[in-house]
C-alpha cells in the first residue's frame, strides 16, 4: 500500500521478494496509515453540506486520535535526519484548515437556524471548536506557511522526505582518508529557510550564537535545534567548546515541548548523561568554572586559562548548573507522576531505577559546588539529595551510597566526606544539620520536616516529637507554601504512626485526630487531587496535579486509619463505659469513632468484617461486652499490620493494651453489681498478673475514676456505692447541660468567623503531648465529678 506521506522515500522492505504478497510495514508506516484512516474518517463525518447533519461526535473523536499520532510523530523526529520542512504532513494541515472552516460555518448557521441540532452534537461541536483553537496555536507558524502556498509546502515536504538532509561540504574543505571516504567531523547542513549552518570545529561558536538568537522565537524547531547541538558536541575539540555546547544542549532538551506533561524519556536520559558528563568535565578541569554571573567576554572566541604573575586565571563561563540540575530532577518527578504504577505493563519500576544515576549526579554536583565555594548552590544540592533519601528504607539509601562511593574517586566533600562508613540515619542527620546552618528559611523548615519524618519512620518518637516542638513549625506552617505544608502533614502522620508503634496510644490519637476529622486525607498528603464538592479550573487542576507525590512516596492511608481507630477504641470504649449519662456519652472526643459506633448499633445484623474498619468496630463492640479475647483476635487479624516494621512487637503491645482496657471497661460497666471482687478472679479472667491488676485498679482509684478500695490482705477490691441525693443529681444534670450549651455556642462562633473552614482547608495537625495530657485531665475531672 503506497503512503502519500512518504512519496519517494525508501521502502522498509526493499530486500523482500517482489513476488511475496505479504507486506510488512514499519512502525512509521503504520503510524502514517493510522493518520490516513483518521483523516479519511474526519472527511466522511463532515462531508455533508448541511453542518447540522454532520457527525461531529465522530469528527471530535477522530481528531483526538489524529493529534495523538502527530504528537508521537513529532517526538520521533527529534533524532531524524529529515529537515523541519518534512516533519508535518500537508494533509494534516489541510484537515485542520478545512475542519476549522466547517466548524465556524456550522456554528454561524446554527445561530440563525430555527431547529437546533441535538445536544450531543452541539456539545461535541463546541468541544471541537475549543480543541481546534488550542491546537492551532501550537501549529500557528506551520499553518501560516501552508496557507500562503499549499502547493509549495507540499512540494517542500515531499522533497525533504525524498533526499537526506545533510549536504556534504565542498571537496576542497573535506580531508580525504586512505580509503577515500570523507571525514564526517566537518560538514555543512542546510538550516531553516535554506540558511547554511557551519557545523565544523571552526564554526561552533558562530552556530551557537545563531541558536541562542533563535531561541524563544515563534516557529523555532526545537527538534532541529537539538539535532544541531548534538552534532556540534561531536565536532567540539576543546574543553571550552564542549562546556559551551553542553550549556546550550541541556536546556534545549529540557525545554523541548511545553505542551507535553514531561519531556520524552529518551531526551531525559540523554540530558542526564550530558549533565553528568558536564559535571565530570568541570571536576577534571579545575581551571574552568560555570557561574551565573561572569564578566563580559567574546562568545565567538575560544578561551583557555592563562598565567598572570604566576597565578592561573580561570575561565568563567556563564551558566546555571544548579538550575539545570533542579529542572532535570523536576522532570524525573513529572515522569513518575504520569506513569501508572499499578499497570503490569507500566514502566514505573524501570523509571524508578533511573533515580540512582540521578542521585549520583546530584552528589557529584554537590562536591563541585563545595570546591567552588558556592554556598547557596551547595545548600540547594544538599536539599535535593535529602529529598531523594529521607523517606527511603536504609537498605535503599546504603545502595545509593555504595554507587556514589564507586564514582567518587578524586572528589572531596566537607558536608559528607567520602570514604567514611556511616549508616543511613547518620547521613540524613549530616545533611539536615548542614541545611540548618544555611540562610534560607524555607529550606531549613523543609530539612526539619524531613528530619522529623526520618526519625519517626525509624521509631525514634521522642526525638521526632522534641524536634517538632522546638521548631514551633506547628505555629507558622499555615503561612508556608503548599509544598512545605504537604511535607508537614506527611511528617506529622509519620510521627503519629511512630507513637502508635511505641505504644503511646493517647499521643497517637491526638496527633492523627485532626487529619481523620475530614475526608480529605489523600488530598492533604498530596496523594490525590480534589474530587468532590469543588470546582477547579483547568489551570488549578494542573497545578494540583503537579504537586502530587510519586506513588512510591505515598503513605498508606489504610494503615494510618487502622492506627487511629484502634487508638480511639482503646481510649474511648472505657470512657463510654464510665459515662453516667447520655450527655457524657455525647461528649466523646473522637466524633468519627463515635459516629461509626452509632452506625453499628443501628444495624440489626452485622456480618463478618470485610475491611479494616469493620474489624475495629466489631472489636469495640466485643470490648464493650467484656469479650476481650474476641476483640484481641479481631484486632490482631487485621492484615495491614504486616506493613509495620517489627510487627510481632506491635501485636504483642496491642494484645496487652486490649487486656488492660478490657479490665477497665469491665470494672466501669459491672462495678455497680458487685460489693467486692477477688483480684485472683480478675487475673484469671483477663490473663493478667495480680500485680498488674493491682496497679491498674490503683491508678483508677487515684484518678477518681473508680469509687473503691483495695484490701491487700484478702486480695480483693471493695466497691463503694455512693447514692446521690435528688439535689446532687439535678445539679449534675444542670452542669452537664450548661457545658453542652457552652460547647454549642463555641461551635456556632467558629462557624460564623470561618475559622473552622480555614482549619479544614489547611489540614494542619498539631499533635503535642501537652494537648493529650490536657485532654486526659479534662476527662478525668468529668468522671470524678
């Protein structure tokens, strides 16, 4: 099948037998065939003279396909020798022009028509108009050339695809080798508009100036620019030439296409290799330095270090090495954001493996900046290095550092000296302490939060808590940027999980309470964008998507919820049992947990637990009924605990907590039915030792939670019944109702001032031990009253 886009081009199967009727198309031929089919379908869908009878739904769908084909085709042209005139097929431009004319005429006639078209067609027509308007701007320059003379454009396109783009220089400028072949290092190429570009060693700087002057202009072919710079890199011979070409080639790759969510993967890999080569070149050549601010110099003259009065005058080249490094790192994050980690055929794992060479390049750049005494650049590079490792397991960090050690020969660093054996936590500590000494408050805040996250993820709860409280970030984070607020939320959630693993149940509930008082956990942790009850503009949605974290950095929401609800169960179930009235029951601290319990009580029948939340609610009901063994079994069989480190120790801790809180709940519930209870009986019932039983009951008596006394001689607890008088009972009811009225007034005032809504939008959590102790004291005072 002949392809009109490749007229005169060589066939991909010229070696095949002419008698063979089986035609094997290359990937490029298949792509053009699909483009042909899409154009044909668009023409069939819009061939009616009456615009309202056209199939605009089909036309819109086929146009989307056609634009995707063109996008892939443009990406494939980056490394193609075909000049820019042969990149965009004329039939594609003709389709855009004709389709836009048809859409405009149909919309104009529809306004004056008495009978309107179907709503589905009208919606498709409107969407088609917006798509054409948006994409026509992208091809504005090519469309202008095409509209001036379509025949000339088609002829130029066919000529470009029929002959190779590079043209050899005159014979007198070509050195012949022994085999008669020309040296490929020096040649001429024809640029846009027929302008000759001198891609020789002598013409490197002149070509670079032409490229810099053309950068940012309309109709500049970025793919052609990259191809020319790549060839310039091949013909560059001096260190200065190579540095200048690298400083032009790397930004050109990073700025390849503003319409794509991220640069093509091949371009990113090439950019990483070129940046690493540039850093290595600057390390090997200490007489050359790249600086953002330099003295003026002639960019058409090759420069070398000179010796003046016995001192070597270094060559300073204008450029931003840290800017290129940060942009490359950002593009890596974008690639992970737009790669599906759940798809079996996804390249997410392959992309994630490329983080190692990127990390090595960052460390090498850090060492280079230290040598040049660029303190600001060193701090930014250290922050990038910290962001890559603070949330990773120790084994991954050690693997990264081993790779750095293999390539760090000859490098010197004062921040993290090479050749010194240290564990992952010590490395994170060194990086954070260095950033603490910088003058950038934003980087210092982020380093503190990363340090807190690292401490908490390693189970060092007290160090993480003290660092958070001493930094006072919980008081100022609402004024920080969104990225810092996201990092704050992540650090606080990890802190709550660390408290849970260490058995600090009250602290865990306090820390996680505010996050789980809303339904926006994923959004506040940058793991999802707003979905419900919000209307985002396309620009806002794009900004939100760019803030999302890659999948491998997500926190497990189910695990956090399990820790929070389990903490609520261990704290709130005994409080519910101790409440003397319905008013006290309604004053439970965790509204989320109380709502789940109320929903379970309203159900006539509860089936077997299906998820983590069901396990915890059924365990809470069992604990209320005194069935602590059933509650223990339900809690310990939750599968999400396996994600925790030292899961056996966590399960042992939970089993002990359930036994203790089961005893407290039992005493609160049934103490009114006993005059005394044997400690040995309680010990056998709850599988606790007599000293442990004695200790728990003593604490309850001391805090006025239980009206009883211990008889150590007989080994019994004696309950005291205190009958309230009518006046005392009415006074207590009045006090409880007054407290409820005060709480309701405070809520009404908060809603009026809008502070509650602002608190939910920020989603900050301030988990402090002081708040937990204050809340516990208030509960104890209520029970004692």
